């Protein structure tokens, strides 16, 4: 079959949401152009410097490849975090990532939970289990990753921090917040980023309109050797996300393009809601100084460390009543 775009090359991909068959190059161009459009709305094209959070997985490689195709590598800092998960964060993977960034001319900086927080993710999870807490490892991981990414954005003087979340991730998050009725989180998910704290470097997701299967194919067709081992904690993933994921996959299978439509509709609605909402500065955590949710004295990360017994006892007084 011949490519529906260039009418020259052999097609290697069928894109259900557009109904087109594409050759390798036209597929890469299609993905990059969709990332560029989103990046433009998010202010990446005009930013002085942007920090890209990279894990070594397929999404992060597509992120760096696409962004470095339309802004100069000197305006990009790739940032990697070693969470400290047994059998998952391996040295050879970090080395592959470093080599790949080198070919793109992108600066790579690395840090770890151990050096920044004092504990590996596995140590935090173990302590929380000893204390009988029923908290998913993903809650620890997500919260501290966000903290470290934001700190790095400040340290390297970037005006934006970008993560590799794809369309599937984004629609799952929207559905979860809808189900939970979490309006304040929901309206922050729109396509144009909003700033809710002077201490938050604005977070953007340039891949939010790219399907997960597309990032997988992109990485595969580019011949990337990416981290294929799944995080061992994935089995403990919140069941709600797993259920929502199954639900939206069957919807997409029956009606290709559904996820894109959901996100586009959501972006329109969120703009309308935002135009009537006012965003006041978030309060600061009394322990670490990071922004926290309205009505809280300390942030969720500090609360988790106190509850896990990893902070000195004097901080107990900060625990919210539960
Ligand atoms: Zn083509
Ligand atoms: Zn804190």
C-alpha cells in the first residue's frame, strides 16, 4: 500500500483516528507537527529554556526528539530521576539515555530520590508498609518526581518544565478527576498552562495529543532501544486508573478518534470554565516551602514522609486530622 500523504513511499502505519496509511517519514512528520502545534499553545516555541523530564521510556525519547526538531538543543535541558526501584533503574539504561542525548546535542542532568529526598522509593514504600499505611508506591513516586522536576526547573532557570504524558495518560487523568469530582485539578488540565504558584515552574505536556500506540511505533521505527521493563510497582497501580484505561481503550477500539475528541472537547470546556474562575496563589508547605493545596499547612510529600516515620517526631504536630 502507498502512503496517503506523499503518494510515493510504501505505507507502514495505519492511523485509525485519521483513516490514513502513512510511510515512516510522513508518520514522523505527522507526530512532530502535532507536537509542535501543542508546544506552540504551551509557550515552548517562545520560551528561553525548557526542561524535559526524561525517564528513558519511549514517551520521553519521542518528547526530546520532537522538541529538539523545532527548538535549538541549547534551549533544552533533559532531566532524569533515578527513583531507586530494585531491578528497574539500571545503570546501562542511564548510559543509553546519555548517549542518545549526546547525539541530539542536548544537555542531560541526573539526580535521584536518594540524594534529594534522602530515601530511595523502595525505602519509602517499605517504611510506609511497616507503619501500616495503605498508600500506593505511585503516590510516593508521582509526588516526589513532581517536586524534583520543579526544583530542577528553578535550578536550571527554565521557564517551563515538560513531561512526556501522552493522550492516553491525559484522558485517563481527566476521567479520574471527573469521577472523583476534583474540579480544582480538572481545570488545571486544559491545553494552555496556568500558573497557580510563583514557586511552580509552569508544567506542560507537549505529547498530550499523541496516542500511546503512536509513541511506541515512533520509538520502534526510529530504532530506539528504550526501557521496556515495566515498573515492578505497576501491579499496585490504583485500580481506578486501570479500570478507566480499559474503558477508554474499548471506546477507542469501537470508535477510533474518541480519545482525541474527548481531549479537544475538554480543552474547549476548560477554557470556558477558566474564564470565570479566579486563581489565587497556593499556600506554602510549612516544612519544605513547596506550594500545597488550598486549606493545607503542609504538602502531601511531607505528610507521606511523616506518616512513614521518615521525618523526626517533632513534625507529627503538622499532620492534618484524619
Ligand atoms: Zn509518505
Ligand atoms: Zn512539604
